[in-house]
C-alpha cells in the first residue's frame, strides 16, 4: 500500500512472534518519512473536551487545576496504588480471603482499561486494604480494596500491559504513583536499623565509650503501667539499652483472667486486678479494636501493627479495613510481648502499686511502691530512677490525686458520657445487610458481622434539636461498637458502677452493643459545682454512684428499653434479655443525667432510627452508665521532650495522660515517648521523625 511521506495514521495493532506469550497490545502513532523509517511512541487515547465532557469529568478537572499532580517520568518503575476497587459479594471469596481473586482482577483491569482481566498476573498485585461496604445508597453490597501494583513484576509477567500503564495518570483518592517500595518493618527492626544509622555506638554496642562518670551505668527508668503506651515505651527504651522496670498495679493476664472470672461469677471485685487494671491495660478485655484516626498508612501506625503481628496477632490486621483482635487473641500476644521484654532484661513487677513519687529539687528521682493487695499501703518501698514514665490509663484516679499534691500541671479535658445500647445481633445484621444477613453465620460466613457508626450534632439553643452540622455545641455518637459481643463491668470501686463492651475475635455472640454518648465539657462540670483539674473525674464519679444506687448494689446494672427511655417512663414489663452477666434491673435512666444530656441522647437516638430503621426495636435495651470513654484529664507536657512542664523527670504518656484515644494511638504515643526519653538521657542521637514521621499531637479526644 502506497503512502505519502508525511502521512500519519493511528492504528491499534496486535503484533506477534513465534511465541504467543509475547503478544502485545499497542496504541501506536506511525510516522513515515523519506527515507522510510518507523517511529513508535505511546500516545494518550482521545478524550472528551469542552462541552463534550461529562459533569463528573468537569469536577475532576477543576480538582486537578487546584492540585496539579507532578509529571511522572518513569511510570514503569515503582508501584501504582489503586484504591476504591469494588468487588460485588458474589464475585468475592469472602471477608477472610485477602488474596487476589478473579473478581478483583476484573476491577483492576477496569481501572487500567486492560481488555482481558484473566491475562493479568495476580503475582504482580498486593492487597493493602480490604473492607466491606453495605450502605443503602449502593446498588449492591461490595468489598472495597486498595491494591499495590508492582510495575516491573507486571511487565515481566505480562509485557502487553505497558501500553495501558503508560497512560495511567494519578487521580486523587483513586490512583497514586509510589516511586519506591515502602520498607517499614516492625518496631524492633526499625530500632535496630536506626541504631546503625545514628552517630556512634550506644549502650551494649561494641565500641561504646563512657564520656563521664555520670554515664558509667545504664540509665534506670521506671515505666508505670503496662497498657499499650507503657508496653511500647518499655520496648523502645529496653531495645535502646536502658535499664527498665515495668511497674503494673494489676496482675499478669493469666491471673487477671482468674480475677475477672471471680468478678463475673461470684461478684468479687479485685480493686487492682479487673477489667481496667492489669497487663495489657483496659483494652485487653475489650474488643481489641485497632481502628485509629491518626493515619492508618503512617509509618508509626504500621510499625505498631507489624509489631503486634510479630508477637502473634494475625497478619490480616495489616489489611482489614476495621482490624480487631478480640480478647482471646490479645492474651497470648501479651505473653509473647512480656517474654521479649524480659529477654531484653526488663524487670516486670506485677501487683505493685505506685503510691507516691520521690521528688528532690523539683525533679522526680524515683517512686514509692507497695503490694497492691495491701490496701493500707503499709509495706512501702522506695525505688530510685533517673526518669519515671507515667502510662497509667484513664482509670488511675489515685494517681491524678497524687500528682495534684505536687502541683503537677493538669487541666480537665472534654470527654463523653452516656448509656450502652444492646440489640440482638440478628437485628443489626438485618438492618445493615437485608437479604445478605444470612451470610453472617455468627462470624464464620462470607460477610463481616454487621456493625454501625452513627453521629448527630445537637443544637442546645434550639432545645436539643438534632442536626447534621458540626458547628453546634454538642455531639452525640456511637462509641466502641462491639458486634457479636457482650456488656461487661468496668468498675474499680464497690460503690461505683461503670460498664463497657467487649467481644472475642470471631464476634459470635448473639448480641451487639455500643455506647451512645454525649460530649461534656468544663461547663457541665461547673454546673454541678465540680471545679479544678479533677472536675471531670468527680463528674464521672457522680454518675457512676447514681447508677450503682439505681441498680440496687451488687453490680446489678440499671436498664430501660430504648422506647421507654424516649418516652420518659419506667419499663414495667419484663426487660429484654441482656448479655450482662451480673443482672439488670428496670430503672428510670432518663433521670440519671442532667436534663440537657438526657434530651441530647433522646433526640439523637430518634435520629439514629431514621438512619438505621429498626434501631428502636422492642428488644433494644439501654444499660447505665458509660463514663470512661477517654481520660477526663490532660497532664501538660513538652511537645518535643514529652517531659512534664512542671516536674522534671516525669513523662506522662498515653490515654491516661490525655494524649491517646485507643490501643493504636496509645501505642504510637508510647513509641514516640520512648525515643524522646532515650534521647533526653543520651541513649539515642537520631531523629525518630525521620524514621517514623512526625507524631500527631493530642489524640486523646476526637469531636465527631
């Protein structure tokens, strides 16, 4: 066929060789000139312009103009992250499958505009995140994936994909180019790598030189509390060469389990070993939720998650969109964590209560401790340390009082209070999944056990009207939702009553529960004549005591059906069954809190029922009272050194200090604090932020 020398034509060719595996799809631009040569280059497909653009395309174009993406020179290197890949339920193997299915390859092929999904090699793709989306606005429920595509591996296995990769462009929230593989490991690996980088060897390393008489021995550090922040601070400090003593008022998980059993079966409360106090902290006998708002893909969060996997957590927590462990998995994990700390030389003192600080010249030099079983504190022992890391959790009220005696700067912090609602899990499954509810099968089916998250904003000026605005004065929301779980007692005092929720890893209980809470502030504390740094603590105690009286004592929980709570009347008929094992008693929960809190709860629950039709069912039961959603106090500290602003040598960290709001954020705070303390004491000379990124501050309370 004859052509003019300047003739240009666009063709879609299928070139072949003797081996069919070398077939390649090409979008070609052919240019012939004299002498006749063939030049081939990748070109973009024709796109709609001007008025031909769809409205959605116009919006995307506006976003790109505001936030232009840099040109990507080497699209054939590194990784492409593909997000929001939807796979219908019928095309997915199910919630427990974390590999690359045929249905997922179809979704990937659609993004790449690759014509034959089955030709894509699954080995080139890695699932980064998998979640389940059953919102009513969708045509059908689907699993939603985030996937990393290894370009070099993909081209080696299927060269024909190049012509589609070369036309990929970043799209905000959907397609992202990652030049290099993220090689973040668990915390132990991160520490070992960082020790090799910073200048000069540290304690325990060959070639370490003692620079002064004061540094001949390892610095001695006490970490008070073995919750997530205390454990991770201890891990960092011990790995960096400190002489660490971990002091825990509660018992190791084995004995703690027996103490909790005695509480549930025989109503015997061990004031120092219970659902709040003991190895692992309050989160051990809870749902083990690992959802966090401080950046799921941040290096610090990934380091924490991978460390949990290192100590025995299932690897799916790295991928699951809503990761959780459950108490049954936390217990062996904590035993492994403990063994590693002991192998590093950490001294662990269980059943040891810190009664006082040792202070000299306005600096902490140690602690006075006693046997936690001795309620009279008569066997006190003084222990000297170079620093004291305070990781006591949000229920250590005696510690707050002790700090106040030293004029340690603390401020009352906003938190939330409310009630815990419980439904038969089957109702929640039906509300969320409709016909798909049969696929739950008590946590062993294709789809996850259904949960929910609801939030409303209440305008107090308009007498409690529920709105969707975030600019109003008070928020009402669900908190710590436990699908397939049970309601448990979290009191630490015989005269106070407080509850929470927990579940095991399979979430197979026939009940679902969640706290329905309302934010409270210093204005609420003032209205009840509670003032000063511990006003929030006294506010909590007031309603825990009222709840105990309403229940009639012996840890019986006051309860009321949701419908009766809304109508301000006592539940006179028999109450629905409850998972709470110490008994429930009909009570007027609408009289428990101040009127404005009760009205906010009532209005928001009515609004929740519009989003989740059936939420106000005859089997929905409210339990009182939930007050320990987060710390009521924040202990002021330096943002860089993590040291108390008013008492040298004291390092307040974690949820109890007001700087975290869950297992992961507490662990991350402990991680950064550990490095900060090590740096202050000369054990570490590097910059942890260059390794794990910048720490997020003040994560103790999130206003929804």
